[in-house]
C-alpha cells in the first residue's frame, strides 16, 4: 500500500474504534429504556436503510453470488447475533472489569487463529506489540479497582462473544475480496435483523409496548445505529481488507481507552493515573504491532479488488 492508503486505512480503523468506544456510553444510556435484544434489533433496523441508501446511491451494492450465501448467513450469525447476545447477557453475571479483560483477548486469539488457518505471517515485534497493548488494557480496566466477582456462566457467555468475533473475522477474510464493505455491512445487517426479530417478540415485546416512547429515549439508539452499527463496521472491514485480520483486530484494544475517555467527558467518570499509563501502553503496543520490517513482502491475501471510495 502507498502512504496515502496506509493513512486512510488507519484513519477509518481508528474512527471505527472511537465509535465502538462511544457505543458503551450510548449503550448504558439506551438500556434505561430498552432490553439488550430489542436494542440491538433497533440498531440494525435503523442502520439497514441508511447503509442501503448509501450503497445504492454510490452504485456499490453488489449482487451476492449463490455460493456465498452460506458465508453471509454465518457472518450475521457471528455478528451481530451471537456476539451481542454473549456480551449483553454475560454482563448480567460479570463485573464490567472482568468482561472487558475477556473481550480484550480478541486480538490475541484472532492473530493465533489467523496464523493457524489463514497463514497470516507475523513477526516477534508484532506479537510483542500485542502483549504490550493488552497490558495497557489491563491497566485501564483494573485502574478503578473494581470488583472482580465472576461466575462461570458469565465467563462462558462472554467467551461466546470472543469466539464470535474471531469467527466473524475469519468469514470476513473469505468474502472481503469479492464484495466491497458497503455490500457486506448491508447484507450483514439485513440478515442480523431477521435473526433478532423472533427473539424480540419472544422475550421483550411486553417491555416495548409498555415503554413511554420519546425522541430523547431514541437518541442513543440512533447514535448506535448510525455510528456503531454502520460507519464503524465499514471502517473495520476496510481495515481487514487492507491489513489482514491480525493487524486490523489489534485496533480493538483502543476501544476501552476511548470508552474511558468518553465516559470521563460524558458520564463524568474519573480518569486515574493508572488509566493514563494504560492508554500510553495501548498506543505504544499498537505502534509496535503495526510496524513493518524491511524484509516483509506484500501478502497474497492483501489484494484489494473493489475499493469502497
């Protein structure tokens, strides 16, 4: 990639992590009025026409080949269905600290899976950067000395989210060369909304019908739909297509950092000295993990067929 392409890729990946970091703040606000299942459903329902209109207006919505339909069904099963169900219900049995630490292992496990199954090559400095970045995440999430109370049920549910995120990355790598980012997100959100619809009717319809609807209660849902469920996914898929799963997924360690920053600004949560140290570690580790050696060559899987912009 040229320097311009590198800057563009890193910009979209960072933007995705900012929006996903903010999503935890918006999620906390939205859960006052919505259950976790209906919240994700409405995120997808609002995001779907937005991304579809953009795709059609730009002429970027491609026809899905019949042979790839199982991949898209599996993609939407991993995310949003399994990931958000595991994360949302896992939080009922775990402290936020324990859950954040488990979620932060996604880049490490993704890199190992990509090495085993997709033969993505990484060097020692890349792995060292991942470990340093993960250590920074530990500083951030443990800085408030929150309770580490956990149950095996909660750990299992959050682990479902971790496995789903890894599976999502593997499937994305399979189809990213044949479809642009807008097409992938559009189809993913459509299938995901269909997956969630019966769950809403089964488990949360009563709460929705009893709600006192207003624009104020819908505002965080709109933010989640536009920024977290649309723009962020497009940016992340672009990063996977350009950098590979391993290097793109390490950006996920930025999420708790941005969450801490925005929680301080919006929710007035304290930012301790240890959180600042953690942020420095995360950024340093990210730089190490993205470093390219002079003897590295372009990987065959980093061929880009169809650009988003």
